[in-house]
């Protein structure tokens, strides 16, 4: 994982790519640490695969440079880059055994047969396929085929492994098992992984850092915690997880990082590291799990809003409620389920107070919007 001693392995500078005069990657710059598990996350069509293909050397950028270990590789052919790719479709040779599939790249590089066989078996053991050496891909499950594809991509010890939605063809349970497996493998091998996914949960649980992309640009780079808890803008906040949005007007500064603000007709204290102007409009973001609801108590008036419960969904660990706020919006609240706690015992139609844990809100000025 990236830490204070980590060194830069890959650097993209101002990479731009167009297809048919449409800009797909727009002056994108990114630095990737050695040994990092980095995930590219973003909506369909935002340019994730294009970026991966340019890093792999399967496509070329129109402008910009790519450096691996400080050396420019923009013009280096794919097979000389020490960067391998695992595709969603596995792309195994169907007529070859598992062992031959993994040995193939070594043979192309003219590694002597005995050594190639030893290395292929050692790699297949790492992905727990040592008992399937002579099977054909069609005799394996989806998860096993994916492991063969991974073994084939890591057998010649690339510096970087690119994974383009490698788990999307697997069913939910297998996918979760393979997520753990991939993480374990990455730690064990110490190879830098650049992983593409649509799936935010997968990105949050597996990555050292996540790059959130939109329309060929980077919206935010950060650890899963930073991306989830302190999104830089509304796009990131809405793309990752559920979020509730309250429009607020700043009334006055209270301390260095607290302000009095008005949300609907109520007064709130909000926290912001960024300086906020009096009377400016800001967005106050809250995750469903940071919001508290309780039965209405007419005596408290500040730092809360009111509404009524319109939906309750039991999710095992949590109870999710949709609250129709008196001012018209609907918000989502997620509470840890405790059947002995009357505070979580709300019924449909019940009038409730909505508040949140002080300082857990994220305040975005409209300069952050994209
Ligand atoms: P998804 O998550 O759906 O796989 P993505 O973020 O990986 O999407 P890309 O596959 O990089 O997106 O595609 C970005 C845009 O570039 C899309 O609009 C796509 O149609 C376009 N595109 C990609 N490759 C080509 C190509 N070879 N020729 C023309 N347009 C292309």
C-alpha cells in the first residue's frame, strides 16, 4: 500500500485522447505509487477503459506523456512495457490447458521450457489452481477461469497489472470471494494494480486510492475514506453511496470553522474548513447513517428539521427510513437496528425530528460543483 516511503511508479501528464473529434480524456494527470491498489471509478463512458488501454500501450494518447519508473514510455510498444492486462472476458485460449495458457507468454519470451513450466506452476499455485493444470478453460467455473487469466498476466512479473472490470461477469457471492482473493494476491505479489470498476462498493472495499472520473477528467483522487467522507464536489458525493442534500444560506461566522446557517426556516450550526461568505448559498451533505430521527419534541427548535416517515426497510444490520420533510424533499436515514431501543422504533406516518451528529456534515460551496 502507498505510504510515506512509497515511490512513484507511473506518471501520466496531461493525457488527452479524442475519438472522432470527441474528447474522451481531457488533459488528465495522475501519479501512481509503487505497490498501490488504485481504482478508476466513474459512470459508463467516462473514459476508464480508454485510459487503461493507453497505459497498456493498446492505444496511444494524442497528447501528453506516460512515464514508468521515470522513463517516458509513450512510444514503447505494449509488449515491452512490463504492464499486463486482465480483461473482463478472460481471453483464454480455449484449446490449451490451464498450464499451457499460463506458459504461453513465457514461451513467447523464449524462457526455457523447464523454467517456464516451473514458473507457471508456481503462479497457478498462488491463485490456488495447482490441481487444475491439465483442465481446459471450458472445464472450469467463471471464477477459476478468471484466476487463470490473472495467473497468465502475472507470470512474467509485470510492474503493473491492469484489471478492466475483471469481476463483473461473476455472480455476487463469487465476486465477493474474488475481491478478497485479489486483494490478498496484490499484497502477496507487491505488484501495482490499476483496477477499473463501475461498482462503488468494490472500489471502496479494495482500493488504497480511488480516482473518480467524469467525462474524461478526474473529479477527485483519495483514499476510500476521503472520497466517502469528504467528497470534493456534488458529483463525487452523489456518485459514491447515498447522500442527502440540504440547501443552506450562511447567516454569520461563529468561530474559525463554524457558521450559523439557515436551512428552510430553521437555524443550524454548520462546520466548514473553507471560508464561507455571509448570505452565500451552500450545500450541506449528510450520509444516511449520519442522520438521526426521533419522535417530535416540541421544545427543541434549532439544529433539526421535521417530517414524517413514509417508508421503512429492514436491512438486517440497519433499518432504513425515507422521511418526507415538511418542506417537500425526501431524505434517506439509516439507523443501526436495535429492537430494544425505542428511538429506532418508528412507524410509517409518524412525525419525526431530523437532526445529525454535529460536525459530520460536509459543506460544499457552489464553486465545488461540477
Ligand atoms: P464503461 O464503464 O461503460 O466501460 P468507460 O468509462 O470504460 O465506460 P470508455 O470505454 O473508455 O469508457 O469509452 C469512453 C468513450 O469513448 C465512449 O463514449 C466510447 O464510445 C468512446 N470510445 C472508446 N473507444 C473508442 C473507439 N475505438 N472509437 C470510437 N469511440 C470510442
